[in-house]
C-alpha cells in the first residue's frame, strides 16, 4: 500500500465576491433548532427538547448556547434564552420555520446591556430572515443590522466600522460603545470580525 496518494490542492476562493457586514453585538451566541415530527420520524432529539403543535403539525425545538444544549432553569440556561424559546415556541415556529437558526442573544443584563430594558435575539442569516421583526414575550426577534452588502470592498468595510465608532450602535440607537462588525464572505462561507475595543481595524479574525 502506497503512502503517497494523490492529494488535490483545494479550489482557491475568489476574494471579490459578495460580503455582508453586520454590527457585531456583545451578547451571547445562541441557536434554535426547529424540526417537524411525523409518524415515520424516530425520536432522535435531545431529551431536553421542547415539542409544540402548530396548525396540526408537531414541531420539536432545541435551544443551545455556543457550547451545549440548554434548558430552562438555574444552572441549565444561558441568560434565560432556553426559557424564552420554550415560552414562545409557537411564535418562533411561525416566524422562523424549520432549520437551525443562529444569532446573538443580547440586551438587558447581558454583557454591555446596551442600555436596554428588554432583550433581543438577532439572527445572523440576514438574507433568510430579512423580513423577521416581531416581539415574542419579553424579547424582540430580528436580523442583525446590515451595514453593507455587496462586492468585497475594504473601503466599504472600513466606512462601516468608522460609522459605528462615530455614530454609535445601529442595533441600539444612542448607545455609543458598540463592539465592532462581522463580515460574512459568501464564497468562503466564513465570518470575520473586527472590534473597536482594541482599535484593531487592521486585524481580521475568523469568528
């Protein structure tokens, strides 16, 4: 058996493709899994998942933080995110549909707080969720604010960063200490972040 087998060089992605620049929110990473359940479906969901019927269809919802599945309760939740998901399961199904929905859980009592009295779940997939904007219980469900969308342009990215620095948060108008930006590159399907805290406009990190 040979140990020198053919190894292809990966296809080189093109830099000048569509990017989406959003405000980077200082909260906690979270996600909601939503799946349908049919008579033929074997129950392969985490035991902690929540089930709800919407218009005669059964759905299962699972909440997660960046590193684990979470559930309501002290020591089990992440700033009350799972509790909010369970309490508003039907509304989330109607607003989001099936799939895995990633976003930032932020606002009152979480990291910077942004001077808010409530919380928000800002969705990262801004194209899919462009029209989502609804209050569900104690929080608002919406896409992350888009600062620029178009062909890769360092000038446009720097302009978005400078606008945040000078004018403050777009997500929470009047809050003058925003964190920075996230840049999603469509061809590489990677997210890069640039933060204002350390004046690192020249430092690009993979989020």
